[in-house]
C-alpha cells in the first residue's frame, strides 16, 4: 500500500481517541500519521525489513495501549498510537503486493519480514500493489471520516494526502519507467547507493 494510505489509516486510528479523550485527539492523530509513515523510512535500506516489525510492534503497541489506558497523558497516548499505527502498517503490507520493482507483475514472494519467525511473509495481494486503483479507493475510504471529523490543519493534511495518492496512483507505472531511465544512466560506482531492487532489475 502507498505510504499515504498507511498515514491515513494512522490518522483514523488516532481518531479513536475522540471517543474517550477528545482533548488528546489532535496529538493522537499526528502520532498515528507519523507512525503510519515511519516503517517506510527503510525504503532505501532493507525495505520492509529494517523498520517493519509486524509482530514486535503489535506486542509493544498492545502493552503501550494498556499503559495509555491506565495513565492517559499526551505522551502515553502519542507513543501508543504511534507504535500501533506502525504495527498496522507492517501487518497490512502483507495484504499488498510483493517487494519488487514492478509489483503488478506479481513475481515476488516477499511482502514484509517477520523478525519473530525469521522469514518473509508472502504477499496476499488483496491490494495488488502500492498505487493500484484499489489502493487509491482504500485511501479515499479511510480518509472520508477524517475529512468530516476535522477542520483546519488536520483536514487539510488529509486532503493533501488524498491528492498525493491520486497523483501517485495515476503515475505509478510511469514512475518505474522514469526510474529505469535514470538508473540506466547512473555511473557504475554510484550504483552502490541505489536500492538493490532497482539495480538488480535494470543493470544486469
Ligand atoms: Zn511498508
């Protein structure tokens, strides 16, 4: 799924605080947003492994949620929502496409790494690949409650996330063509700095 879809899921997760502690909702929403984005910061190094922890984030997130319920402060809520959002991101990557340059081809059997069992979880492909039309539909669906619930900065951020998702989904396959063109022109010594999956697919 797109990073923006994960972020919007995180926003929705943070919004659950509206039901119990509405004064903490803005903090929880931002924590959810950043927690939803966070795992994909490993994009350039061990993507879907280095910062993706489907099992450990879930265990830590559940424990932190318990702490936040017992001691509801800005920080306990923020940390719990952040980690839970990263957990949902890591788990939901298993329902998307595989780790490959053209995930719509469906050739990879690696969706997300399970550090607990020490193996890759295969992709279920309910969302065939990040930026697929169904991924965009999901992003819109997840964004709708937030657009209705909030105004101001949060509503604007959610709308921007939807627009970014739309552009990404529209250009998804052309982006790979552009990347292929670029990588083909990069001097060999620089290839060390390019993620393996680009180099492997193009240069060999
Ligand atoms: Zn991810």
